[in-house]
């Protein structure tokens, strides 16, 4: 009794290889997307550096334009802390224009929250974070600019 | 100078809404739309503006939508994108309402009180009346407010294939807490 080995069509082999490759790459891409995390902001290069007052004034002048310019950019903001405000179990830092009441507020990345707690009102600091943009508050009657994933810029 | 005058005028105007107000700009809102299929769609926002008038129980919240922080960049992008909450067009979510059982809450005496809250919630440019129960804790000069409720995304014009597929809860949980001074 003889055993005959059936040869696979070379085109079928190529198609099969393509399907397997596509499935592996697809699975890899899905794994990457679902496991992707934001980097530690302290290690991310800033897109620009600006003083708190200059940033506030730009938003006060035209917040639509300022939102386009600064929205979702990593920015270093230099200025004096006007308030250290309790936020649940952590703190946010604020820099305000005392003449208009407009302010910038910085929410820190979990790994940088302890360093924010050490900052005092009146202290000059440099904060790096992702600018979420600004809007006019109907409650406060002032412009407010929010930052997320912040770290002290050392 | 003009801005200073405008600022003082606005303070006076908002003062009529919140005559004896306690405020914070660091209120917290947690958003949880996780399902058994996907644990990623949850976020927190610690830069919420909140005000409460201890005289008449009026409450106001303003939530900057783009300052919700997700663990996953892609989910955050979808959350703010035009197919979801379109945060470019609708940068804030707001709540305007009040405590309906104000007689049960004594703002001048330390303690924790049950509060019934009703008002208008605006998300994605859509305003709906909502009711919730919460806790008001008075501790000296600080008033802490806590509540938890769910919303139906379709009520606010938010839908999409991921919601239909069960990867995002159709009724996410919203947890609000604020220490007002």
C-alpha cells in the first residue's frame, strides 16, 4: 500500500500565509491599542513654554483661537501659585489673574500628586501638562483653563 | 480696567444666583461606562466648578469635558470626538438645580444630611431634567456634596456601534463629589 502526499497549490499557500499574517498583525494592533497608556508627562518634551499671565490673557482675548493653538498640547507654564485647592484626596494648583479672576488649574498625574501637595500658595513654580483648553464659566463669570496629567517641571 | 469692571459686574450678577455661596473649582466627577466586554471606558475629572447656595439650596456644576482623564489615549480621543461627546463643540457639561428638601439640611450645624436634588443636566448640548439623592456633609466652613446616578446616553444624543455592541455601557455611572468653601 502506497501513501501519496498531496502537494498544496502554491497560490493557496500564499493566500493562507497572508491570512495568518493579517490575523497576527491585527491581533497585535488590537493588543497595542487596548494596552496603550499615557506616558509620564515629566519625560515628554513640551511643545512650548509660556507664562501663566500670558496664557490667561490669550484665552481672555479669544478663547476659540487659543483653544486651537494650545488644545491637547504639552505645555510648560511658569507662574505663581495663587491657590492649592483640595481635590478629593489630592490637590490641584491654580494660577490666577487677580484683576479678572480668570485662572489656570492643573490636575496632576497620579504619580506626581504627592509633589503637588508640597507646593505652597505664593510659590513660583513651573508645571508641565496637557492643556485641555479654556472656556467661560457661567458660574464664576471668568475664563478658566484646565490642564490634565501634570507634573512639576524640574 | 474694562475687564476688572466686567469681572466685578459678573460677580455681582452671579451673586444673585448664589447669594450665600460656597464654591470650589476642584470638584470631582468620575465617569464609568465599563462593561463585562470592556474595562477601559472610565475616567475622572478633578477640575469641576461647583457652587451651592446655603440659603436656598441652589446648586450649579460646570464640567470641562476635555479635562476627563482616561488611562487609554484612544478611548479619551473617542470620548471627546465628534461621534461621541463632541467636546470641541460642547466644551462643558452643566447642572443647574437645587436641593428640594432644603428644610432637612442644616448648613449651620455639623453633620451629614440626605439631600434630594433636582435640576437640568446638559450634556452634548442636550438638556434633560434629572433627579438624584445625595449626601451633604457640613464640617465647619466646608460643605461636602456627594451623589451618584446613571444617565442614558441615548437621551443625550450619544450613540454608536461600540455602545450597540455592548463595549460601552448604555447607562454609565456618574459619581460627583465636591468640597465647597
